[in-house]
C-alpha cells in the first residue's frame, strides 16, 4: 500500500499556490480599456507599428467576428484597438483553459487506454491497473473545472468562444447556420452528458476492480469487461464530439473531419506517457515490485507507436488543407505558421522526431531514464499541441508563454499530482484478485 | 571418427522443446541446430544465440530509402521538369516538401522491408530452387527436431533426451560434403 508522502503533498500544494499566483497576476494585468491594451503592445514592441501586421489576410476573419464593432469600416482604428483588447483580455482565460484541458485530457486518455486493456482482456497490464485507476481519478474534477470555464464563457466572462456572443452571430452568416448545434444551453448540456458518461464508467470500473481483490469468483472481472467494451463505444463518439465542442468551435468557421482522431491521438499518447512516468516514479520508491522492465518496455512501445500515429493524423490533416489551399480552410494553418512558427514546428520536433529517434532502439525502451526523458518531452510537446489548437483563435499573435501560461500549467500540475497520488494511496497497488495477474507478473519480452 | 556423427531427437510440443533445450544446454552438450515448423518464442534465448542485428540494418536501409526518395523527387519534380500544381510552383524542394512526404515515407518502408528480406535470405543461405536442408520432413508439419553433436557419449545423451520427453531418437552419420 502506497502512502502519500508529506513531501510530495507539500510539493504539489506549492505548485498550486505558485500557479495560482501566476494566474491571478495574469488576470490582474490584463487591460480594461483599449488605450491600456495599445499601451501594453506599444511597450512590448517598442513602438513598432502593429497595424500593418493586422491588415494581413488571415486576420481578417478574426477581426470580423472577434469585435462587435467590426461592422463599421469607418471605425478602422477603434476596431483594431477593440480587437487587441479582446485578445489581451482572453489571454489569461486561454492560459487557464489550455492547462485545464491538457490535464483533463491526460486523465481521459488514460481512461481510454485502461478500458482498452480491460476490453481486450490484456494479460500484460494488470500490474499497472492501479496506477491507471489513480490517474483517471483526476478525470471528474478536471472535467468539471473545464466545464466551469465553459459555463463562464457562456455567461460572457470572456470571448474564448466567439459564437457565444449574439452580437457576433448577428453579423456572421456562417455561424448563423450552425446555431442549431452551437448554442450555449445545448453546448453545456452536451458537455455534462459527456462528463457524466465518462465519470460513471470510471466509478463502476474502479468499484469492480477493488471488489475483485477480495472476490472468490471472476464475476467482477466479467462485469468490468462488459462495461469497458460499452464505454469504448460511448467514448469514441463523445470524445470526437467533445473535441469539436471544446476545441474546434473556438474557431467556428473552420472545421476538419479528422479533428476528433487527432485530439484522441494526442490524449492517448499523453495518457500512456503519464502511466509510464508514474509507474517509474512508484518503482523508484520501492513500490510496484511486480512491474518489471518488460512492462516499461511495452509502455515505451506504445509511446513510440502512438507518437507516430499522432504525427500521421497531424500530417493527414495538414497536408490535405495545405495542398488544396482553399482560403477558408488554409487560414487555420497560415495563422499558425506565420504567428506561431516556433511552437508549431517545435511541437513536431518534440512529439515526433525526438521520440522517434530516442525510442526506436529496443534496448533504450528498457532504460527508465530514457523513458522519463522522452516522456517529459512528449508531455510538454502535447501541452504545446493543445496550446496551438486554442491560442491562435483566442489571442491571435499576442501569444507568449509567460507568467499566466506557466502559472496555469503549474496550478493544474499540482492539482493533478494531489488528486492522482491521493487516489493511488487509497488502494493496494497490486490488484491481487485480477485473473490475469499471474500472466502479468510472469510477463517478459 | 565420431565428430560427424549426430543425434536427432524429435519432440512434438514447443514447450517440451524449450525445456529440453534448456536441460541439454545445462549438461553442456552442443546443440548443432533446431528445426521447427514455426518460430518458437524464446528459443533463440534458450539456445544462447547472439541477438539479431537485422534491426540495425533495417534502420540503415530505411535511411537509404529516405535519401533515395529525396534525391529522386528533387530530380523529378524540381530540377528536371518543374510544374505548377495547385498554385504551388515547384521551384524549391523545401517549400513543396509536404507533397513529397508520402513518397519519402513509402520508399523508406519499401527499402527497409525489401532489403531486410533479402538480407535475411542471404544470411540464411536461402535462394530459389535451393534443396531443403531439414533432415526430417516432419519438421515442416508438427514436429520439432534437435540436432546434437556426438562425442562418444551416445548412451548418456540418449538417457538425457528420453528424460526431456523426446518421442524419437536416432543416431546418424552426417554427410561430410556440407562442411
């Protein structure tokens, strides 16, 4: 049985406090008036002309819907200032949202991996089930935090989702056509539906898993198998819709039909990486004595394979849009390549080239420090991936990984550690009653 | 001379074979070769064979394929006959790179896979119309055969092999033209 050490608890509380201060600073320092916003940008850019950049084609679509005064050509100056104000006001919200979504996504990806192992009756992984169950404990609190942020957007505390602004919709034919799907009550109801479904599965699966420890028959295991198979069906539909709602609708003019898969690959690889990192951490503390190098090797193979799978989906999305070059589609990537050049291509290096080269060799996947090193880079890379999905439409070219962004990351990182390790300490790390435990203990490559 | 005398032990189960190989090696007998109808997981380790180096070759072959794809597409699409496709004139390899990625990927896989198979055939001395080397046709069906060199220890070995579950043990004179 794992005991949650005070050291780790204090560490995660410190992370949360520091992160919270960073977020507060971000909210307090966001401008209230157009003049303040312009002064901030002028300071940052040393008085460089900013208007010229904003006249560029890819920004026009944003200008039109992000500021309510966009429909008066004569308000050229005001319109630009207003737009800038909205972007800077969005910044701390977007920083909060990216971090909240990223850590929720890790828990959700882990839950999917766990359900696949349950449904496939995998023989190698039962030794890791308790670690996975610990990580998925963060799903409910994490998803509820995301829900609160979405609800606050629905109440117009921020402009993350511009289709929520009736003023914008009134002047936007494209969004008007989507109002049947993209309206605040239905949007929030859908969000609650997804969260309820995931959390219900997680609750019962954990319950059956713990009950199996003491059981004399395998009825709990069979129940877990059945609900896991059903959950996977529910998951693949709701995960896809969740990605349209929570991520893609930030850019309501643009759509991609494989966006759900793309977000799935990202959360899947992040989840598997987190399982590996936490398992290695627990092993280094002397727990999880049944987990051997072959288990880590297998997690390493998944990290390697799913990183390539992510790249495949990313590229499939990118190449078709790049090649066809249709203005309303390609604006998505033009914004990212022009304004987000470093994070956009840096993410490819971190999520593809680095794990490809580091994890290709079979022997390296058995060395814990290689997995840890690759894992940290993969996780940061997927944080940047989420950053790239959300920031361009929320703050335009005003992005920066500064105090609010790092603060948001640290806050949710601390909360994640707190929730996950508390859950891990609640049950024995060895799922003794699992019928495949013997196979998992003997597992060798 | 007894050195070209070998003993053939036949097994009918892969698990029995694995444990037999382990106990034969424990008694310090030299196993010349094992013939199986399908790859047996863990047999290479039980036999103490050196790790395969084919994965290193696969990486090198992949790199060759990758380079061939880049040189080929650069010559075809950029240097020799630049075309304007979809408003993307082919004047620079880098700017048109996304269009060539599928080709780079496919040729990497193509080179790695085909050259790996060819390497495997060469290393195993296999080529078309080659006469089969397996001493007993049963090993192409459902039996496993272990070939052990004899050094005037036939009786001792026979007893050991019986113990490990061999269903048939024969001693034969090996043709020397093979060496």
